[in-house]
């Protein structure tokens, strides 16, 4: 339930179009639904502007399906991140309209189309191996109502590939930079644009990359102002934050 939905329901009670009993029935599970293994937060969209998003990794297939079953009863969009093909098949058996973005590992049930922001988000990767994390960021941002410009494989080993895309990058309101190895691309982009840069270190790289630690530390110690950093491989966090910035009035 969104803030608009709640306002509509209260006005209907005030105008006599809905009884108090019917309104209470709609609101009885308003804060959350208790499933034993999960408490589904129905109040989050009013608090934050976005519905609860399901982190599927670590959950069983039955748990993911059960969460989606309850959430699908409401007129709100549902997003599940870090999902497997098997989880998707279980959700689709409940809700045939479910869509699976394989590269992003995201399940989505879209009950209503979000208003799309007039400004764009750029998602840039250093290498092709960073694309799965980039797709998680890009698809998250798109499902939350943003246009995304994808610029892949434009790392510092061939910086001319990035320079060629600068006009397109500079036209965007927020820039997500995704890089493994030494993570240098975030500093380079941060020094070339006047827009906020969200850096995502990835676990892509040889042994001394330490599973993304070297890229994380490089991004945290960037000398380029305006670069903020999310956790290793956290494409979702970057896409969500970029959406919040892009949709600010």
C-alpha cells in the first residue's frame, strides 16, 4: 500500500464509500505479515517510497515462493534479487506474470508501471566480467522507474573507449561505475564529470584482488571528489541509491 492508496482509503471512509469494517479488513495486515520464517514489511513503501525488496540468496525455494505468494496479493511491484532459475520457476508457478532477468539474477512481478524519471542513470563497467553486477544495478534502477544508459567494457586499460562515450555519460544525472581488478575506473570517471558517482567494487580479478578488497580500498581512497562506494558486488545497492538520487525533485 502506497501513501496515495492509504489517502484514497481514508477519503472513502470519510465520504461513506467504504465502511469502517471494510477499511479495517484492508488494514489488518498493514504493518507486516508474519510467516514464521519471514515478516513481510507492507509499510515500507509509505516510509521509503519503495516496497520491500526480497534478497533471495540464502533462502530456500519454498521460502522465496511463500514470500512472493503473500506479496503478490497486494497491488504493488515485487522485486527479488540474487535469485536462481529454480526460485524463478517456483514463483512463476504461483504468478505466471513473473519475469526473470538472468544476468541480473532478479525476479520481478510488475503490478503497475512506475512513473519514469526524465533524467538518466549511466551504468559503466570496466570489463565484460563485471556485467552481471552491472545488470543487477541497471535492472534494479529500471524497475524503480529510471532510464539507464549502459556502457560496458570501458576500463582504464583502453581509456579511449571511455572518452568516446563522455558526452553520453555527462548527459546523465547519476553515474554508477563498476570495476574489479584495481578499481581505478571510478577515480577516472569521478575526475571527468560533475555528477555524483556511485562506485561498485567487484570480486573480479586475480589473487591479489582479494575477492574485491583491493578494488574496494582503491575506491574508498579515491582522490576524485564526489565518489561514494557501496559494498563488493552490490549492484542492487548502487542501482537503488542511483534511483533515489535521480528521482529527487
